[in-house]
């Protein structure tokens, strides 16, 4: 299940053909990752929750080296941008060749700043949660990690099926973004987490942050503030609606108190606005 598409000289493992016919049919999700740093991606995907899911055959993650299709002795994958400009770009020839060699599952997403914003709803979609497509096989998709100044535009236009972005900030490459997508998606696969209820009430699943967790009653100033906010929301909810259970109350309070959670605050405003006013 821990397939790695690299040469023997790099990681000491045999070079694979990338043939999808050799896939493990029992996996509930398959993700292929294309990168010039396969060792880095594989190391992370071999640890913690994702690593355990791979070893147990719940998730099939295949990592392909973009240099595998390079034809020069130095296995070059970058080139100067046509017309000049700073930096180097990921050249199309080795990228197209690597993808064609591996024949990965589609869609193939390029990690890029202009892509669709990746969030919990996209992770749920990619994991195939709630989809109704009997007989179509387990969900699968592929990720392409850019590097350098960017990628040749022909890669985005004629190879990738779409683009994903993990936020409005700059990284040196797409590897960290790809790992965000891999972990957020893989942990939604049934059986990956120890408790099946873990993904049901956590942050962003219902549009709210998860309620605070403590090992003892909170006595700090922040804890008193949170209890006060939740108490006000509870009182206000009696005005026009039945109050939610205590976990939802705490989630609402946590969302209101968290800077930058505006998009989530509006979702609970219908029953808690009286408390804030």
C-alpha cells in the first residue's frame, strides 16, 4: 500500500511502473502525488494517522517522482521562463511524461495559488463522503506539486483537471499544500480514526468551531468569558427557538470568540444574535 514511484538510487526501493492495475482493490480512497521530493512526502505519509491508514490498507497513497521522465543525465525538470523573468519554471516535458507514465486516477489537481480554496467541504467531496455512485469504485484523485517560480502554463491548461489552493500565502512548492489535502481527506475515510464519531462534531463540519475540550473544569479568565458568552446565547435562544445541546452552545461561543471566524459566525447568528446585541 505504501507504493513509491522512485529510483533505487534514491530510497533503496525498486522503481515501480505506476500501473493502476496493480492497485490494492480494498482501499477506500486512492491518492496519487507527483513531486520532485518524493522522500519528503512519503516520510510524512508514513507517520501518524495517515501512515496507519496506509498500513491497514484503508488509504492507497502513491507517490511519483516528477524526475522519472527526465531525459538528461541531471534529471532536469526546470527551465528559464520564455521571454525572461525571475526564477525558473517547472518544465512541461518531464511533468507530462511522468503523469503519462504513471497513468494516475483523475481528476488531477495542480496545487496553485489561483485554485479553488480547499476547505472541509472540499475534503469531504474528495473523500467521497455522501456520494451516491454505486459500482464506480472507491474515490480517487491525484495531486501535482509545483516548484520554483511556478509551472509552465501548458501544464495547468492541458494536463491538470483543476487547481486547489490552501490559502493566500506563498510556499516554496506544493508539497506542504498536498500534505494538507492528503491528511484532511484521508482522515475522513471510515475506519481511519479510532472513534467513528470523531469527524461528526469537529470544527467546520457543521459550520462552527468544535466546542472547547478540557481535562478539568476551566477556571481561567478565558474560561469564565466563554461560559458567560455561552450563557448569554443560551438565554437568547429561549426567546425564539429551542436552545441546542451543550456541545453546540460551546461551539457557538467558541466561534464567536475566535478572530477571523466571520464566515462561521453568520451561520449561528440566526439564533444567537440577540445575545450579541
